[in-house]
C-alpha cells in the first residue's frame, strides 16, 4: 500500500496494523471508520482502552484477568473449588467457559514450556499452582493444554511436581481435539465432550 496523504492518518493506520491479525488495508478501514464517528464516540473508545491498560488486574489466585484482586470465577461460591483446570492463557478460559460443561476453578500458566522460545518452568505460574494444590480441599487437577509436544511436556513437568496424595485425581482432556490445535480454535461441542470424558491418572501409579 502506498503512503497516505496525511501523516496523522498514516500514524493511526500503523498503530491499528500493529495489532495481531490486522493488515494495513483493514487498519485503514478502521481508521476511516473512526474518523466518521463523533468526538464523543471516539473519546469513549479511547477512554475504554486507557482504562483497560491502567486498571486491569491479574487475579491473585488463578492469574486470570480481573477488575479486582480476585476474579469473578474464583470469588463465585457456586464454583467447584475442589477442581482446578490448568490452562495456557486467558483465551482458553473463555473457550472452556463457552462450553458450559465446566464449573470448577482455573489456573493460568501464562504460557507453556518451550526451550526453543526461551520459556522455562520459572517463566510460568507453576509454583503458585503447586501451592494451591497443597490445599486439602483440592481433589482434581485437569490439564487443558494444547495437544503438542510443548503442551505435553508442560503437563508432564507439572504432573511430576504435584504432591502425592491419594485423594488427588489428575486428568487431561479426552481425545477429539486435533493434535497441534489451540483450545480457542476447537468447536464448543468437541471441547465440552473432551471435558466431560477427560482421561484420569493416578499420582501414585
């Protein structure tokens, strides 16, 4: 795409195009749309982004995004506190919640172990997970990680670190999710069935 006639327009397009999955043509459409909006509408848009960046927090329990120190899921007394579902990122929580099949708590690792990308166990929220699992009330840990070598390696690493208690069940999502697929790209029906039919392991086996 050729350079635009306005430097301000060009700068705005560059900012939109810096977002994941947004090319310059799409970015230009967004900017031109913004120009057609009223000053009040544009201000509402920019204020919401500013407030998001300045005020959003990370749940002190599960590392989900939250408006307060404890997210709505962790603070919900109706959730099953005996079950913790381990996920890679926040988008995975959204995918699993959309199935309507899971009613326990979550733990966001913030990534998976990937030596090629320089990501090791110390870069993830693994220690806080292990601390949560020491609570006697926790009865099951579900690994809902991507079906890749990195995902399996991460799950196995944590599995070996979990406290050995007879009352703890460790499980993974049932087959049905294609190898290499991220949870966010798996349809809700398949994901829901994978949760219900999860494969369980013994920590003492």
